C-alpha cells in the first residue's frame, strides 16, 4: 500500500501511471489514499482526487471501487462539506450516462442491441459456447451490439444502485437522492428495463422501511417534516407513472399501497395535482384488474377533484369525465359474488373491501357490512347526490334511464344498441389542464352490452315462463347464444336470475328450476302431506278440549332445549372453524418455512456457482493477458533484433519465424554481449591494477613523512596534557585539606548526638519487649480460662448422665455438683 505525504502527490502519481497505460495501478493508488486513515479531514485536493477517481472507475467499468471510494468520501465530508460529495456524485452519474449513451449511439436498432432480460445476470453458458465456437467472421451485428451496449448499461445501472445506497436515509442529501431516483426511473422507462425497474422499486421501498425502523439515528430525515414527506411522495408518484407505462400492474398496486402509506403520515392536505395523478393511475390499475366497482369509485373521486380544484377544465372535458364516471358505475355487475360463498371467503372479501376503501380514501366501519357501503346501488345514489348526472351528455343519461328505470324485456336491447353506437364515438384527448390525458368511452361498451343482456334476461324471467332460443337471440343482438348462455350461467350461479336451457327443445325455461335432488325432495314432501290427509280422513280425531296452556308449557321447555342445542351446535361450529383456521395457518407457516429454506439453499447454490464462474473467468482472463503479453514481448524482441542487425543481408532466423526462435536468438545475442562485456571488464581491471601499483610506489615516501610529523605532534600534545592534569590534582588536594580543617570542629557534637540516639533506641527496645511479654501472658491466661470453662461444661454433662463427680477448685471459684442415680 503506497503512502504519500500530501494528497497532491498521489494525484501526480496517478497521472503518471495513466500516461504510461497503467490505469489499474493508478486506480489502486487513489483507492489506497481514500481508504487511508491519515486523510479523514476534508481538503480541496481530495475533491480533485475524487473527480479523477470516478473518471478512472468509469473508464474501467469498476463499480466496486467506485462504491468503496464514494463511501469513504462520504465519511470524510459528511459533517464538513456535503456539497462536495454532491458535485462528485453528479459528475460520476454524468460520466456513466454519457458513456452509456455513446455506446448506444453506435448501434442502429435498440431492440436488437438490448436483447438482455436482466442486466445483473452474467452470460448464459450457451452464449459463451456460441462465442467460442463461431469464428470472428461469423459474428453478426447483433452479437457485437450486445457486447458493446449491454456492459455499459449494466455499469450505468450499478451506478444508480450505488448512488442510491450512498445517499439513502441522509437528511442533507434528500434532494440528490430524489434526483437520482428520477433519473433511474427514466433509464428504465427509455430502455424498457422491466426487471431493473422492479428491483429499483424494491430498493427504494427497503430504504423507506429502514428509515422508519432506525429513525432515531444521526442524520436521518425527519419523517414528520412536510418537505421530506412531499419529496418521498413525488418519488412514489413518478414511480407510479412509470410503472403504468411499463405495464407492470402488480408492481403498480404495490406502489399505490406505498403512496397510501405515506399519505396517511401527512398531516396537512396534499397538493391537488398529486391527488389527481394518484386517482388517474388508480383508474387504470382497477380497470386492468377487472375491479369495476373500485374503478368507478376512483373515477368519482377524480371527478370531484377536477370539478373543485381545476378551474381551467373546459365544459366538454368535464362532460367526458362525468360520462366516464357514470359508465364505469353502470359497468359494475348488478349482482354481488357472495351467494354460496363460505364464511372465510366472506371475511376475506370484507378485508379486501376495507383495503380498497382505504386506497380510494373511503372510510368504512369495520363492524358494518362493507357491501352496504361499497356497492353498485350506493355508488349510483352517490352519483346523483354529487351532481354527476347533471354533467353527463344526453346519450349517456338516456342509456342510464333505460338500463336502470325502464321495463322493456323485448325492446330494451334494440333501444340500447343505437345509444351504445353513439357513445362509442365519444371521447378523445383532453386538455392539458386535465390529469387524464385521454378518455375513450368505447372501452365500456362490452360491459354495457353484458349489463343489457342481464337486464333483458331478468325482465323476461318476470314476464315469461318459456322462450325459444331463437327469440332470445333476436331480442339480444349483441352476442351469439353461446355467449348469452355463459353470461346466464354466472347470473344463475349468483342467484340473479333463475332459468334453465333445454337444447333438445330449443327453449329456455324461467322460474324456480332446481336440480334433480331438490325436485325429488319436493315430490316426497307432497306425498307425505297427501298421506297425512288420507290418514285424517280415515281416522278422524276425536273432539277434545283445547290444551293450549299445556302445549304452551311444554313448548317453552322445547324452545329452551332447542336454544341450548343451537348454542351448542354454534359453539361446535365455531370451534371447528377455529381449528380449521389454525390448521390452515400452521400449514401456511410450514409452507413458508419450507419456501424460505429452499430459497436460501437456492441462493447459496447460486452464489457458489457465480463464485466458481467468476474464478474461471478471472483465470481465463489472466491466461489471455499472459498470452497477449508474450506475443508483445516476441514482437518487441523481433523489432529490437531488426534494429541491431541493420543492413545485414543474412536473415535473423532461418526457417519459420516463431516466438521460440526469436527468444533463442535474443538469448544468444545477449550471451555474446555479456561475453564481450566480460572481456572489456578484464582488460579494464588489468589497466587499473597497473595504475594502482604505480600510484602506491610514489605515495609510500609521502606516507612515511606524514607519519613522522603526526608522531611529533601527538608527543607534544601528550606532554602538555600531563602537565595540565598534575596542576589540577594539586589544586584539588589543597581544597580537600581546607574542607577537612573546617569540618573537624563538629566531631565532638556528632559523637554526643550519636550516643544519645543509641541509648534511646536501647530503652525503647527494652520497653517494647516488656509490653510484648505482658501481652503474651494475658493471651495465654485467657486461653487457659476458656479451656477450663469448656472442661467444666463437659463434666457437667457427665454428672447429668449419672454418678457423683467433684469438680476441682480454682482460685477464682470452687463449686461441686452431685446427682444420685435413680
């Protein structure tokens, strides 16, 4: 790892390495500088280094080094100069985008060049085999385009991912984060990158989840701030707009859920423009999902916002929007799908209604039945209450009255058909002031034709008992009878109409037509009733007094027993239901655990496979580089030999010119040069030996004279030093004698003091010894006294056991105890 005294030195070294073609070494040098702990304080030179660093990363398409460098630079300038990090990231994205666009401009057809489903997947084995088997002449334009464009698009995608990862959950870089997200969305939109768009949505969703989870950490954006929420909402709105253009409807629904979750956190009302876009996209999503009821409710919300907030909306555009609202409401099936469903399905439907009502901002009471609120009938009532009917065109209004208020079983379809033809021609592009760019009423024609068919069948069932199939085909001109029969099957299934088709007789029977089992049960019931009547006629009952009181008394007991039985049955059913739900949850949990385990195993196997492939590719690349380097060395040797031989007519290598021959020739030439050089060195050494011998002979006399002069100088110096030392010793001796004479007057006092101290120490030692002897005597006496007391207690216990004992008397006290044996 290279170390530099100043960052500028690293930049100069990197430029030198770039000039000689060693970009990898230059990148590694700058990377070592950025990851070093010596340069953790921001400097202007570091910004220049980062600009050069990202340029090298883009040239070499090294996303891993780019990510490491940007993370280290973020740590450096996080608290000092965030704008520098912003400039570096913008420069990085600009270079990546520019190089990708340059690569894309070199291909002629975008569809042919972008034949890659996922930018994060490596080449398939069959592609690698094809690239090795087919020669360079057989490579087509498609493959060259793929190899040119796809790597740069993959690097650009990695650039967006890296930048979003670095900028995530940072309050100072929210604007740059939003700009990067928008640019990534546009990249996926322009080049139809559906797989990358899904992955991008998941990345942004995970960033928001982590923000909510770790909101208390440093430098995290404030979720309660209106500006931050507005920024995240704009990102999600752009995501929703792009996802509908790419026809990713499942991801679109997840985006709607994300937007609704953010909308619930905003305390003040949102911009009408955002709400208009939200409901406009909801309309498309619900239409694609065949949720006509929620589609109509979304149209109603959009109509209310356009009417109240969009003052620039023309009357024609308002009529088209109102017509869309009414036709969407009419397109909803006139019956629900709850007939014959289980309790669990009803609960799921209720939860789904609550979820959808939340998405379109309708508040529902969870205790009430959701079908009482979100239903076709309540929707049509609300249309009238909110003034939608007053804005629709006359054709749509006439159609509404025909389908909802008129009773014309034979003429209904014939009257509706011309109105549908007129409505199909209505629509077109709206003004720029509208959130919906275009309205086409013709999309509701199939649903309205189906509604007309249901109305005709329903009204015919009230008037006729039997009709010919030809007659039905005549009064319903929209469909063939096979289509009418499929529509009727659903209507009968959900108890909207009762009818039966008899193809043998070519007729349709209306009324309560049950299956054979129910018919047989009805016959048995009638037979039982007839037999009871015959029995009463043969054996008439004797007249009796009324026992109403007794019957009522018994009836109360029967009612109580029946009530208890029903309660027990209800409890059993609830327990069975709970047990079934518990088993289902357990099975789902086990399935989920199995799925996660298999997914983990698959991911681990995929990771190992990718590692093996990566190592193989690296080995192949290294072998290829070694071969190329050997070829370059052979060419360099050939050029060097050509320059050396010059005008020599003799060829350098006889026979075929190969790399091995060139290497042998170069080695032989180098050996000749070494031999010639050795001869020159031997000759030079002999010459130098003669010169050195002559120089030594001339210098010997001069050396002896210099030696004698030095001996004389050292002798004089020695004598002078001896005299100086003798004088210094004399002066020191005289000073010591003077100090001894001065201190000799204190000897008597010193001896007296020493004697006094010794006598005091002797006395104190004697006193300490006496004190210790007394202390030892006291301790010994106390121990003997305790032992005597313990011995006396033992003898006392022996006396209580039997016999007569005498305790010895002592100086302190004497006593005796006796006890006769009983």
